[in-house]
C-alpha cells in the first residue's frame, strides 16, 4: 500500500510540476533549453530520493556510503588524504564536531567530523560562472557515527555537473574532475583504501 500511495503521490506531484511549468510559459521553456543534457533525468533522480525519504531535502541532494565494518576513522582519514593528493585536491579544513561537543558537555559523543577539500582553480571558474555556487564551497565529506556504524555523506556532485545551466566546456571538464574526485573520496574512504 505504501508503494501505491507513493506512486500516486508522485504522479500528482509531477502533474503539479507540469502545470507550474506551463503556467510559467515561455520563461520555463527557455530555461529548459539552457540546461545540460540529462538535467531532467538528474532532477527525476533527486525528486525520487526526496519522495522516498518522506520529503527530506538533504537526503535528496546528497550521496552516502556506509563505511565497511572494521574500517577505522584513521583508515578513512588516510584514504581521504591519499585520494586528495592523487587528484590534486587541497585539504582546506576539518571540523571535529564530536570532540567540540565532548569538550563543551564533558560527555562522550558519537563521532561526527567534517573534512573540506577544494580545487582552487575550479572553484574560481565555478564562482565566475555563478556566484551562488560560492555557497557550496568547499567540497565537504562528513563522517557520522550512527547506531549501525560509520557513514559518509557529501553533496551529490552530479547535480552540479548535470542539473543546471550548460557549463562552458572548460568548466564542465574541470567540474567533472572534481565530481570524480569526490566520488573517489567517498568510495575509497568507505573501504579504508589508501
């Protein structure tokens, strides 16, 4: 019954979206013409994750990886350092949230730490293309301890490459390299491969 309801709700939501697009008229059609090839498919993927998560927008726009059993935080960090060095991504900061919370409360906390990476040249190109992209800088990977172990989360980089306005060819190539590095950070970090 839940799947039937979800399909019915999704169908209704899609109908509302189509009506909104039609109401927007030429502006909507013009915008669609400016999008990357595959933008609709990527939007559908985001939309489905949003529906499947019960409306959790963060779940809709992120990638996650369960860290393999036995992989330690130290192994994750070594993998992240290794991939960043291989792909010329600069580590630009860490935010040890669980340690900060422990210091403030005096109580042990589940592990929570954010790791930030950046390719400065690509960041500059992206912000020149769209100043709003500055809000997404730098790329972040967060390691979260949950009841079932460690998980890694990051922004879905496919949205940056495939869901918006067409990127100039040089910027698109740079953005794809960053996307691929973030994917590799997640994959190898979750396995502790360095």
